[in-house]
C-alpha cells in the first residue's frame, strides 16, 4: 500500500507539471484552462468512486479510553483529523498546484488562481468526509446503494440523452475568475457541515447502547426472514433457507447479491436503442446474457463452499447426505438464475430476440454452467471472513476463481459457433438452448457425479479450512 501511495503521489506530481503540454500538444485544445474546468466534475466523480473503494473508515478501539478523563468529543476530533492523512488528500494539490502557478495565475492573477486551487482542495476534502459519512450511515444498505445508483445513473442519463451536459455545469462553476471566491466559500461551508455531521456520528457511536444496536444491525437483514414456504421442500428447503439467511446476514455475500442485482442492467451497455435485438450480433447478446441471467450464479458460486468455511466441520456432522447438500446448492443457484431471467423480460422493449437469447442462456446456465461452477469451486477452496466487505477483498480467491470464467464464457460458444457457420444464427442459439435442456434432463446424473466428487474431497476441503 505504501508503494501504491508513492506511485499515486509521483504520477500526480509529474502529471501536474505536464498537464498544460498534454492538453495543448496531444489533445489539441487551444485553451487548457477551459478544458480543465470542463472536466473537473468528471474528475471529482472519478475521485469519489476511487475513494469509495480505497478509503477506509478511521478506526480506534475507544473502550480503553472511555473510563479515563478524556472527552468523547476529543476522541472524535482526533479520528476525523487523523483521517486527513491520506494519499487522495494530497493528490489533488500535487496535480493542480503546478498548473495553477504556471497557467492559471498568468491568466487570472495570483489571488484568483489561489482561490481556484483552494476550491479544488476543499472539494476534495469534502469528498473525503462525504465518503466517511456515507460509509458510516448508508454503506451496505438498500438506501445507500439506491442513492449511489440514482445519482450516477441520473448524471449518466442526463449526459447521454443530453438533458444537460455535465461539462457545461462544470464550466459554469469553475471558469469564472470573478466568482471563484464564492465557490471557495461555499465549498468551505459544505465542508464544515460535513465535518460536523461526521463528528455527531462518531460521538454518538461511542456509547454502549450504540454498540449493542450496531451489533444487532448486523443481523437485521435476515432476522424477519423465516422462509416458511421453503419448509415444504424438506431437507432441501431447510438448507436453502439457511443459505439465504447466511447471505442476508453477512456483509460479503450480501455485497455479492447486490452486485448481481446490478448486473441485470448490464444489457444497457449493449442494448442502447429500440430494435437493437434485431441488429446486434447474437454472439454479443449471448455474452451479455451469460452475465444478466447468471450473475448471482457466477459471483456467489465461485466461492460456493468457502461460504461455509467457518462451520464446515459442523456441516459435515449434520444428518444430511452429501447429495442433498449439493442439490440444495444447485436449486438455490437455479432459482436465482430463473428469477434473473424473469426480471430481464423488460428488455423485450428493445427487441424480442433478446429475450429468446436470454432464455437460451438461462437454460444453458441451469443445465451446464452451474455444474461447471460447482465442480471448479471444489478446487482448493479457502477460508473467508463473511463479515468483510466485497470491495477489493480477494480473500478466498484462488486459481480456480480466476480460471472459472474461461469455461463459463466459452462453453456456450462451443455449441453456438458450429451451428451458426453450418446453418444460421438462429440454429446456433437453438443449439445452445437445447444443450441446456439436455443438461436439465440429465440433472440427477450430473448431481450424482458432483456429489460423489464432493464426497471424495470433503475431508481435504475441511482440512484446508482448518489450516487457515
């Protein structure tokens, strides 16, 4: 991490000195300052995303200090001020300070240039405290995810459909030397408000009742979910119910669930206009359909047995056959795949053929890809901490998880391409769907083979989890 921080600092400083030349000579822009002011909001949007993934919350075990004559407010101020020591808080200065002194000061004067640089630094610090407040209040919640998707989705849609251009808004805010002081004052006011909000959150979280409420909130997602309807499916339903509770009550699998939901929008990257389904190459739709209908199957299934790593030995002692254990996982992945297909039906607005392609990939995922994932997930699974988040968390990810994508993505094309070249695109898609149907028809046999393989490897898997 230290080496990465040094790289960011070095590249930021080097780019700061070269920024004017890059814009003028390589991007062929006559006015470098105007160009920079056009993209500043995009820059801060990118910085927000990077901070979201890479900036951690300031943390301190406060319990040993609470019985000492140290005010909680002092501890909160200490945490918030200590958090400022972060590479992102220096990168904006290193990037824009040389540009300010060499170009902005020459065009606007030194005082306006320093006000411009000060506003950029203040906005960057504002993002710093915004990320802290967001992660303390809304991270890993439906509301928080809805806010992120809503804001970035609205800005993206506005830019794409030309409701308004974010570059025009950026120019209106930053490209006026006469009003840049007001931008600085307004940014400082917002920064003060965010600091105060974070201060209140940190102080309130130092009380014992707050600790207990946070502890209870860890299981809030699943505490009302008894899933009574699953009890009618016997042992399979009980194991599926337990797995659903595991997903809802733990941060990392819940993160995988949210990511899988957003993959339903993956088609918007490819299917932009109405009628696209008739004009787009079927191979592209097959590729997108693999992720749209099988996102949860792929994301969750790659660590299929690692989810139970903390209690795997206990699982082996339960009065259930390994075939029932494997089949319960099969039905969970199949049900989510089928549900994803149903939720993807609105893509019919863009072309009815898209739905046929999605149906073919749904059948293929349920009949073939699930068994590929289940068998490859037995390849050296590693122990993971369920409570850790999913962003930049590679715990439990081994060679199998990296290699797994190759057969999953290539398998449908193994059947599609020969029939496409011999007959037509439609016959190729039909072949993919029929192979998936054949896999569904052979499901009992394939589950038996998977269960026997798991029976042979279960003690090896258990020993691997204990080593961790």
